[in-house]
C-alpha cells in the first residue's frame, strides 16, 4: 500500500478530456523512506503537488494553443503535469521537471491513462545547477512563485537554461511575488506582459490571477493565440 489515497478526475483542457490521477485531498501524506524530507518538502506541503490547481489549468489551456513547433520546452514544478500532458498530446518537445519524489510516477501514470508516450522527466532542484540540462526555447510553470525566494531562484535558473530569444510563461494566482521575478528578469533584458485571468469560477474583477509572459526583444505575446 502506498500510504496515501488517490482519485481519478476528468479534466477538459484545450477541447480534450484528460484522465488525471490526483491525491484524494490535501490531507494525504506518506514519506516512509524520508525522500521528501531529504528534498526539503515538509509534511504540510507534501500533498500540494498532487492536486489539480486553477493555475495548472490556466497554463495547460495556454499550451493548447501556443506556438510550439520546433521549440524545446521545459516545464518547472510540473506536479501532476497538466501542461506537459497537453504538450505531449500535441507531440511537442517537452521536458517535465519537479523535485517531489512522486511527481515522476504520477506523471508517467497520467500519460499512460491518456494513451500518450512517456513524458521525459528530470528531478530538478532549482538551487543545484544542472550542467547537462541545456537550454530551452520555451520555459513554463504554474504557481511556482510560492515563496519570496523562488523569484531569485527562478531568475538564476533562466539565466542558465534559457536561450537568448526564449519565451517564459508563468501562471500566478496572485501570491505577491511576481513583481520580484519581473524586476530580476528586467535585469536580464526581459519585458513582461500581464494578462489578468479568472482562475476560478468564484473569481471577481479585478482578477488576482495572471498569465505572465516574458521575452527579450519581440512582443512577448507573439506565441499566444487570441
């Protein structure tokens, strides 16, 4: 027995129904071998990877219509991998990453549930440089500015792994840390476009959630479909 309970959900993304295995609720926790503890993941945060969050839905919807042909794509903090599943369904060149010990098996299971080929995955702690990772044309993430220091860590990650003309797309539910990332990336020559979005049916104007598009040079919304 794995020590945690799961449920299967049907999530409609980009006009397609995806079958998703998720944790039953936020109370689930199992770390018998101490893998999460050694990764710095506390028991209170352990279950967050295994939920379908509004930010993940928004990012996956964006990827359903984004121009991805010929691009090497990196998803940071993939969790259950909604965006990576959408991209794999489109036969994009996607590498999913996370640092939770169960992210890879859940991602593999969800790809198989939907009849998709296995999605390339790598464990990627942001604070540890990975010299073999290479550079990417599109880097994406949903709700990955969870704490204040995540902005500086993400900026350093992009400096190491983004091509000069790379696009960066982040969905943020309004935790208050996105301005730190915007300032850090401005120093790297990025400009930003913020698209306010309804992340939940209960959201009221003005929406706190936003789709953050960063790019050097050309319009940062070039890859987005109207």
